[in-house]
C-alpha cells in the first residue's frame, strides 16, 4: 500500500485565523506567533486579560447608565439587533421583557413620530446620510419620554449596508427644559403683543379724539372765513391741505386700531383696508373672502395684521402690479393667502438677516394663535404668504 504524502504545514494565515478563534472563545487578548523557517515548530503565547475586560465593561456600562444611554448594533442583512445592558430601563419595560429587535423598538415609538424615524433610517441606508433623529416613546405605564438616536452605517465592498452601530439617549429633561423656555418666550411675546395693541388703541383714540377734531374745527373756521371773505383765494390750497391731512390721519387711525374689525368683523375690515390701499397706491388688489364666523377676536386681529404687513411689504419691496388676497375656511382651519407678482426674494437669506425681522414678527404673531405662517418666494417669481389658524 503506497504511503500518502504528509500534510503541508499550515500557513501563517491559517495560524492567525485559528488563534483569533481561540481568543474569541477563551477571552485571550494578546497573541504572539513565532514560525521557524522550516515550518516545523510553532509557538503561541497568550496573556489572559479577562478580569481587565470585565472591569472595562463595567466602567463603560456605568458611564452609559449615568448618561441615560444605550448602544446598539444592527446586523442589517440578518435583521438582528444587539443592545447594551440597561435597554429595558431606557424603554421603561421590565428586565427581560424587551425582545431587542427593531419591531419591538418601533412598537414603542410614538405613532406620530414613526414617519420621521423611518425616513431617517431610509436616508441612512439608501443615501448614506447621518442617522440622527429625536422621537417620543410611550412607556407601558403611559409616560412619554424623548429619545435621541444616532448611528452610522457600515457597508460592504459593493456599497451595500452591512451593519449599523449607534446610540440611543434619553433627552427628556433637555426637551422639557427647551419647551419650558419656549413657553416662557411665548408668554413674553404674548404680553408684548398685547402691550403693543393697547398702545395702538391709545394712539388711535388720541389721534381721533384730539387731532382729528382740531383739524375739523380749523376747516370749519376756514370755510366760514372764505364765505365772509370770498376774495381770499389763498385759503383754498390751505383748506385742501388740511383735508388731505385729515384723510391721512384717519387712514393712520384705521391702521392703528381698525374699529370695523370689532364692529363688523374681519371681512368688512379687510375690505375697507384694501379699498384704502387701492386709493393710496393705485395697486390692483383682488380680495376674495368666504364667510368666517368662528374666529376669536385675537385671531381676527392676527390675520388683519398679517394682511396689513404683507401689503406694506408689497408696496415697499416687491415692485408688484397685482396682489390677490384670499380668505377661506376648512372644517378645521381658516386659510389666508396674499400673493403678488413682484420680484420675489430669497426667503432663507432674508430671514437670516435683520431685513427679515418684520417677517419673523408676522410669524411669531401667527404662532401665538397656534397657527403657522409660511413664505414662498424666489427672485423673479413673486411671493406668497400663507397663514393657517385653527378654528376654535
């Protein structure tokens, strides 16, 4: 029987692979390999550091617990997720009650936030965008917590997602603090707006009750003087100037505090205001108003101020020839749009500079009424201002 040739000695690559497997199984961390030139003798020396590993792991977990954070690894292809210890505490479930897969994680995400979570995940997997999203979760006991999720995607040689690593941190206290600050700022803005409106009312009363009456009295005296002294032709331009001044002050009074808004409602106030703008500027303004009868006084005043400011901006900046103002309602909201055919502007650039303070003031006023205000514009393409307020 012929003798079989001896197996060739293992390569150094084979030795390293076997050693790595041994380290993985036994917790050995330091490996040195020596190979004789003839490949006959191999010496593997290892240093056991399992206690050191254990200490480092405990320190890391303590740091994660202190930061209200957990780390995770997702095997995308196998759809398996590994979480660090403490994940149950973060998600408010009993120890051992959290399966750890993504379906279990999604089941805890607040339903309104699921689209944002899925969109961020899709962007990371498909377009290599950073995975970063904040969302709410509802604990089994009903408490709402805020989490910040961050992760990176590892890909294979063909660019396909292979694994994701990331962190989840409880940021509830930070979010609550930010919300408390926003609430204080909103309350401060509300007081400021209220003070401004009160000052407008005071000025309107002062102009109407004192200055307008003085001008009317002067006009009456001049008219009597003209009748008794018809040869005083020089009085005619003075009388006309006083009439123009009286008209300007009355227009100013209407702008400061429109009495029609309180007496006849938003539609009548807008109609009167736009007619005055047509007469003063020659601008073509089309007004379309649907019946609006469920707005509060503050909401009506808010929308009137938006139209007022928008028309002022059109005349001052837009160089427009036509403006369309549309007020309509839906079952849940009232929608106001002001659209012009002017030169338009770069919305993001203007809002980031001092020139955008007026626009930001309009937005803050609408947000005080739990509404939204958007600006749609581009150089050479006109501007559309859209306000939406919920109906009480």
